[in-house]
């Protein structure tokens, strides 16, 4: 692991680095100065220099939730800190975790703590946990990107969010110039939201400590997953859920290696029960789900589909034919092209349903 406090080797610097292969939209982008961050200890000196020189900087993980401009002036910090280790086995529950499974009375509170470097590939980590008999993350299989970016928007899929499994996060605070450890509560995880999303660029996440409860329960309530496990007499294993999630996603989502995309381009909007009642009276087939008290979550993909965008294409940008929430780069698109197309979708959805769609990927 690269977490030891030895004298740091300065981050390797590459000028004019091509980032086409480090963003899943496949956009042409050049980083003026790209720093290969392989250890947390490289950050204090680097951030001090960047601050003194008043140089612009930003952090990039795998670029799977990113819209990059053609030129990235100043410093781009490529988060490549590796390493993962089990730090506590059979820890006792302290009762402060917010995880779903904690609410189950059969939970004995025992857990494993797993420390993982920010640059580790997310999907590889999920596969590794299953191999090491640490189930829990399987619904989040095949989400691209790095471990360090996962808490930023509190990645979620099939009814599970990463924040449920986070004990704490080690980060460099770029305002106070100190290392901090933030508890799960301090991270303020919400629906595709966190402290880090609310305060962009303040914290550079270096390591995530996961808390995997010993007690495990299958979560297969999303329709497409439920269809795979319809026999009530045969409960699926975590590995079977992992395999099913991978199968469903491969069928439904475009592979960024083949066609550029950043997953869902818009978040599912939340509306009040009153707004929902008014919408459903006009659109009886509206797809929505109950959310926090008094709110409903609308399926943004359904709204976009109903506006006729599914499979549409304007120049190099399009809406994916199997999933209207995903914008794709057919080749040669720029961030501006994608944003212009996104604006036309936002406008039409707003005109038709009175609902504002928020963009999910981070615009650099
Ligand atoms: P990047 O895109 O590199 O960065 C995202 C943001 O995090 C940026 O603001 C960046 O500055 C910041 N950041 C990255 N690393 C750090 C760090 N170490 N410290 C501080 N800030 C950092 N998301 C979901 O929630 N659920 C899904 O099911 C899902 N499916 C997807 C499917 C596909 C095909 C694709 C392409 C994307 C999908 N996504 C999904 C979105 C994306 O994969 C996740 O948001 C992922 O966590 C982004 O990781 P990344 O390393 O690529 O981050
Ligand atoms: P889906 O299953 O077709 O569902 C469409 C939408 O309805 C989803 O956005 C989902 O909300 C919501 N939904 C479905 N069943 C639900 C339930 N039982 N309870 C509450 N909400 C429900 O979605 P999909 O496009 O195939 O994606 C499957 C999962 O992968 C979803 O969780 C989705 O968020 C995730 N995913 C995310 C991205 C991304 O880039 N963010 C990309 C691909 C897939 P939620 O989004 O809140 O789950």
C-alpha cells in the first residue's frame, strides 16, 4: 500500500497529456500539466505550489462522470493511488452505521473494515470483495470509474448506494491544507449527493474505508433484477446478483469502449406529491417512485423518451437507443455539442412536463 508516511516521491508530471482515453465520452482533451498522483503524501507540496502560483487545477479519476473541454489549462491531478487491505476483521458493531442491513434485527453488528486507495478501479474492487467473501456491493457492479470518485455523487444502482458501506474517508483538505478523516455522517451522503459534491474541489479523496457488515441480505427489488430471481424457493447468492447486474447492464448500457458516454446524463427529478398528482392526472403512464417524505422521484428516462428523443441524433451527439437517459458521442463530438443537445432536451421536457432536468456529469 502507498499509505505509509515516508518521504514522498513528487508526482510525475507530463505536459500536454492527451486525455481522450481517460474520459468515457471519448472527448478530445489536452491537459496542460498532468500529475500522476500515486500517493497521498504527494498532495501537500503540490497543492502548496499550485496555490502559490495561482494555477488552476482539478482532480480526475477515470473520467466516467466528466465532460472535458478541449483544453484543460493548469494542473490536472490524475488520481492513481492504489492498494487495498482488510484492516479489521470481525469488528463489533458500534450501531452508528446508516446501512440498510443495520435495520435488520438479525444483524449481529459484526463487520469488516477495508481500506482502499482512491485510484483503485471500482468494478475490480466489487469483484474482489466477492472473492474474499465480503458481499454487499454486488448491486453496484460494472459502474465505471475509481473508488475515490464513488463517494462524490454517492454512486447508486438497483437500490443500493455506496455511502451505506462507507465507514470513513481520508482526504486532503485543500483549504486548510491538512489531511482529514471524515466519518460517514460527515460525508452527508444523499441521493447522488455528498459533502464533496456540495463543496467541489475542497477535498481530494485519497482513501476510502469501507464497512462491510457480516450480515448480508439480497436486494433484488428493482424489476429487471427481480425478473432474474423470480423463484421464491431459491434465494440468490451475492455472486449471482453480481452476474445478473453485469448481464443486464451489458444489454442495456452502451460500452464506453465502443460508444462514448457518461452513463445517465440527467438525474431523476424529485417532485412534490401535489406536482405528481397533477402530472399523473394528465399523464397516467408517468413512471415514478416514492421518495423521501412528501416527494416522488420521476424516471427522467421516461420523460425524455416521451418527448421523442430516444435514438435521436444531432450531428455527433445522440440519445442512446436502449436507454433515453444516456447521451452518446457517435465520434468527434465536443463538450459544447453535448451540452447544446442536452439543453434542447431540458427545454422540451420542461415545456411538456414543467420539470427541470439537472445534468449529472461534472462539467470541467
Ligand atoms: P471522474 O469522472 O473522473 O470524476 C467525477 C467527479 O469526481 C469529478 O468532479 C472529479 O473532480 C471528482 N473526483 C474524482 N476522483 C476524486 C478524488 N479522488 N477526490 C476528489 N474528487 C474526485 N454512476 C452511478 O452513480 N450509478 C451508476 O449505475 C452508473 N453507471 C454508469 C454507467 C456508465 C456506462 C458510465 C459511463 C457511467 C456510470 N456512472 C454511474 C457514472 C460514473 O461511473 C460514476 O459517477 C463514477 O463514480 C465516476 O468515477 P470516475 O473515477 O470516472 O470519476
Ligand atoms: P431502470 O431499472 O430502468 O429504472 C428506471 C429508473 O427508475 C431508475 O432511474 C431508478 O431510479 C428508478 N427505479 C426503478 N425501479 C425502482 C424501484 N424499485 N425503486 C425506486 N426507484 C426505482 O434503470 P436503469 O437505467 O436500467 O438503471 C438501473 C440502475 O442502474 C438504476 O439504479 C440506475 O440509477 C443505475 N444506473 C445509473 C447510471 C448513472 O450514470 N448514474 C447509469 C446506468 C445505470 P434510481 O436511478 O434512483 O435507481
